[in-house]
């Protein structure tokens, strides 16, 4: 019973070429009315940092913590931005533990083109909950990956536990 159900990966592939035209999805989510936060998967708006769900998750409840300021330059981050990012990473992990009780987390940054990130990207820390028995990334061949919750459900769950 091998199931590979990852419609967001398909839409990612098909939308890859559009990314430049549509601009930065993080800034776009912030600029839109808070009423659209759910649609935009924006979980929390802070003063200098925010938390947003990854629309193309590596695993269930894959969060991203970002500075509000659009920059891809890690070294330009100000102490107050770093402080708020740190506190939101902590709160994200607390929330994920309460909501999903994962066995572990991968937390980190991809900086620059050679890292798998993009030079022009808006800095985002990945917070990926992990469960014993899950797999690294979504395998194209071999392993099996099931993401049991839709993004809508995940957003609702996290929103509830975030408060
Ligand atoms: Zn941006």
C-alpha cells in the first residue's frame, strides 16, 4: 500500500516559473488584509518577525519563521530582528509539541544558491517536525510518504494551539 499524495509538490513544479512574476509570497501575505491570513497560511504577525506555514511542506506542519523585512542577507539582520525570530522559533516548537507531539525537529536556514536556497529569497527558518519512522523529504522513488492532514486543517490546529 504505497501512497504518494503530494498535490502541493505538483503545483510547486507547475508554478516554479511564475515565482519571479508574482514576487515574494511572504511580503505578499503580510501586505494583504489579516482576514486573508488563513488563506495565506500566515499563522502569526509579529512586529519584526512572522510565522507562516510552508505551502509545499516536507512534513506535516512545516513552519517558517521570517523577518518582516524583505531581505535575503542574513548578515544584515538586526539584533532586535534576531531576538524576535528566536522567540518565534521557540514558540513554534512549543506549539508544534502541544499540537502534534513530534519526536524531534529539523530547524534551520538555507542561505544562498549553493545551499538549495535562492539568493533573492526572503530569509526563512524552516521548522520541520519529525516523527520516528518518517522519511527525509518526499521521495520520488523508493520510500513512501503520506502527509495525513490538509494545509487547512493544519492551519486550524496550529492556530488553536498557538494562542
Ligand atoms: Zn519578502
